[in-house]
């Protein structure tokens, strides 16, 4: 191959959500793009579980990526359930966003393959899979190309471009080679997580595809997401030191994962008779950072430029958004509308504007994984018994609202007042709580009755006992004022 043939406008290293969509956008904008990935597709990405919301699909619509392919045989999830032990649960309906009122727990191998194929079929993209980039090529302090090898070959090949983009994930080779500085690094205690896919789970009491989040209130959170081809992803996440406590004496990730699952009786109950269909995968000490997103002749997108705890399931959206922002800014530069520095400064500003609030909310949300005290549980129950709070909370992962809109002093005070009043009424009438956690069908078959949980009943009883004391102190205070 001659030098002229191997010169492109842009080389994109990494061909999953950020890289494939970036290559597609740049080529749709008229540039000649080389898309490289050391993987051959279909294949699983680095560790990742699978939830995507309508906001991500809307970005994929913009480049014509076919939903029928990336979400083939994948159920539409319309409800999110959040259980806190058997203490309370909330059921949220996913709000409609540009015609979609659902999320998917996609099969990442299928999803990534569909995006790769879409890019490869776009006029202007040359897609080379099984090609691992091993080094960058420099002219002075400017990156001008990449060197690497095809799978199974020992012959190094070189390709040149005006811009080299690292879309090569959280351990980005491009970022390391250009020594991109890290910033906004969070160094508070990190989380770890483990997951696998299962088949034939015991049904949940709501008979439809779901994402069920389950907190054991002892520092661990679980997710069961109905995914492609009748499988379900079962994830456990917690602060790294909490997870490590379960690993004592259990060397293999399988044993640790099983110990974690057994810690959540309702999760474990759903796995009775189920078959694990993948190996257990995991990530210890999930990193949280931003990297300087551009320099002379290079830029970074996706996890290479920004990585955060996957708690909120926002990684793919952020990856695809960063690709859009970089493509639009760089195309503006190529059309002569912006000089390189202004275009790239614009990219950095757009990236941060879109992702920083979610980043800080995600870091704050990790606190929910910490063990909670009885007062926090009571407050949590009162909040989830409020339909406005649930509706507002459901908008957060869909990027249609912010958690700060939910956690206002007004909302909290009102929720406590209404919740306390409801508890007292319930204690007097014995009526069932709207947030009570009903037994799973398998538990029902074993004779477990539907009832307010032990802790909810304690809450009601507490208020009933407190009521005379409150009235007495109120009366005394009124007498004193007179
Ligand atoms: C445990 C976990 C759970 C997650 N769950 C979710 C979720 O539910 N929803 C969500 O939206 N996000 C989730 N994420 C985040 C999401 O997986 C990532 O944000 C997303 O995959 C980033 O896409 P990317 O294209 O930037 O990088 P990646 O998907 O990491 O792709 C990088 C590509 O670069 C290639 N590459 C790397 N180095 C080279 C090289 N030297 N030469 C050639 N190719 C190379 C790799 O082969 C790979 O194909 C999760 C992440 C983790 C860790």
C-alpha cells in the first residue's frame, strides 16, 4: 500500500459505541476515515453491562443505525423497579422521549457489531478489524499516524491522518502514548462489580420485561435486567471493600459472585433453577476521571476521554454523545468555519456541559450503596411512596431531569409529612402499604403471604406510639405560649 493510499482525514482507533459512531458521522460529513479495532466482531467489549435509554437511541437515529439490528430479539423494558430489601419498593414507568417510552438491556456483542457494520457500510469509511495499534507516529510534537499489526501477522503497518482519535476504551493506548493529563479524578472509595447472564429465571410478580434494582441496605446493590434472546443480566455492585469481604476464601470470581448473590435472598430466589449462560465478568475499583480531550493531531472520545461508575448506566450515551460533539466540531473546522484550537475547545466545552452534572450525580449516588440507618430507610420509603418523586426519578436515567429537582427541601418535607400521616392511618386500619414488597411467585407458591414488611409495620407502630407523645408536647408548648 503506498503512502497516499494509507493517508486518511481521520483514523479512529476502537470501533465500538464511540469509535463506530464517530467514524460514521465523520464519513457522512464527507471525510475519508480509517476505523481500526483489534477485536473481530461480533465480540464482547471490555467489561460492561447493557442498559441503554431512548436518549442514546435518538443519537443513533441521527446516523441511521438500525434499531431492528442492534436490539434484535431484545425485549422493550417499560418499567424500572427499585426494591430495598423487603422493606419497600418503587415502580417507575419510563417516560416517553421522542416517541420511545422504553429502554433496552442490549446484548453488547450484538449492539457493537451492528454499529461496526453500520460504520463499515458507510461511504468513506474503511473498516479494518483484527488490527491492533501498537504505537503512534510523530512529526515533532504532533501525532501524524499509527503503527500496528493485523491479527496473526508480524509485519507492522503504518497509516497516516490529519487527526488520530482514541476511541479505545478506558485503558486507551492513544491516551497513554500522548500522555493525556487526567482531571476531575475522584479518589473517594471506589466500587467493584460482577455480573453474568442467566436463562430461565423465576418470574417477578410483574409479568413484563423489567429492570429490577435491589438493595440489601448493607452496602450492596443488585440489578436484574431482561435482555436479548430470553436471557437476563444479573449484576452486583458495591464499595470495593464491601465486595472484598465476600471474597475471603473464595478465589475464583464465580465463587465470589455466588456469595454476593446469596447475600440477597430475593435475588437468589429468582435464580433457583436458572442456568448461568456466560462466565462471570467483573471490574475492581471502577475508575472515575476525565482526560484532556485533544492535542496536536489527536483527540479522545468515549471511555478514553471520560469514565465513571456504571451505576447510572450512562456510559454508552456519553460515548456516543462525545463522538457526536467531536464530529460536529471537527467537521466545522474542516469546512473552514473554525480554526483547530477553537473547534477542539468547543468539543471540550460541549463534552463537559453534557457529562459533568451526570458525573457528579453518579459519584453522589454511590453513597446509596453504603449501609443505611433506620431514619434513612424511613425517609427513602416516604419518598418512593410519592408518585411525583417516582415520576421525577424515572426521568433521571433517561436524561430528562436532574436528581436535584427531586431532592428539594419542599419535596422531602412534604414526603415526610404525608408519609407519617399515611403510616398512622395504616397502623389504625391495617391497610397495605403502596410500597410493600409482595412475595415473588416462587415464594407465594411456598406459602409466603402478602403483607406489610416487618420493618414497615415497625414504622407504623413507631408513629402510633409517638403520636400521644407528640400531642402531649404540642399541648404543653401551646400552654406555655399562653
Ligand atoms: C461493569 C460496567 C457496566 C456498564 N454498564 C453500562 C450500562 O449498563 N449502560 C451503559 O450505557 N454503559 C455501561 N457501561 C459503560 C460502557 O460500557 C462504556 O461507556 C462504553 O462501552 C464505552 O464505549 P467506547 O466505544 O468508548 O469504548 P469500548 O466499548 O471500551 O471499546 C473500545 C474498543 O477499542 C478497541 N481497542 C482498544 N485498544 C486498541 C488498540 N490498541 N488497537 C485497536 N483497537 C483497540 C477495543 O478492542 C474495543 O473494541 C458499563 C461499564 C462497566 C465497566
